[in-house]
């Protein structure tokens, strides 16, 4: 179900406390090339060094670990082209929850195999992400599993927002933040945290 509200700063701070035992703080690395190009100091947040290789684990872990025991028993399901599926699979393994991940048929096999290695069942379905999303939602209807949306979920957004808190702590004189936008969960969370 899509989020209709935004997480508060308190929710993002609670998410940071929840993920602290399992998520690695990632370094800020100065980019000499970008700094020269724009004429100011540019730092890159190295989330590629995060567990599962992306920021996605922040939101996935917050969502999966915050489920009550009854909801956990039903398992979790995700639709993903790669990174979100890996993150949900990893989070589910850490929490002891069964996971099912639907991916498009052209998903990178390295990401598919990673999700499987974390213990998720993975089903390749459809040519596009949207078809995987439809299959995931049908699976939710059939099984009662909890759908972990990659970005339209308040808990996921709060988890992604922890990256903003980390940025502010690492670079207190932060002036400008540039965030890539896919679905908008990361940019929403970071903006809310830094606001």
C-alpha cells in the first residue's frame, strides 16, 4: 500500500536507532574531478559499500524488522529489478522472516542470485518491472504476505532518511545535497531528515 503521509524526524531518528546494529555507516569520499568541475568541494556518499551494495537495505530493514510477530509469520514480498529485492531478502533473513521476490525476466543474474543466497525465493516474471509488481501484489492477495514497496512506504522512507542524518553528522557544514531519483524514497527521506 502506498504511503499517504511522510515520516517525521522522530520516525527517522527511531529508524536510525533500529538499523544501527546492522547497517554500516558509509564514508563520504571527496571527488577531485567533480570538485574541479563545479568549483567547490564535492563529496560522494559511498553507499555502494553498504551491505547488499546499496542504500536500499536501510528502508528494507526498518520495514521488515518493525513488523509484529503475526505479520512476520506471513512473510514478506517485494517486486524489484535488483537492489530492493536483495535488501528485502537480506533483511528478511536477519529477522527470520520468509521472503519472496518477483523480478523481471531481464533482471541482472548477479542480483537475482544474491537475493537467493540471502534465502529468498525468487520468481522471474514479466518483461518489465510493472509486471513483477502485479505478480507481487497477486502473491500478497493469495498468501497474506506483507508487501515491502521499494519507495511508497513510510517505514521505507524513514529508513532511507537515515542516510540524511548520517550526512549531517559526517559533514556538519553541509550546504547542498544532490540525490538521484528513481521512485523518490531516498530523496524524500533525505530531504525530510535534513529539513
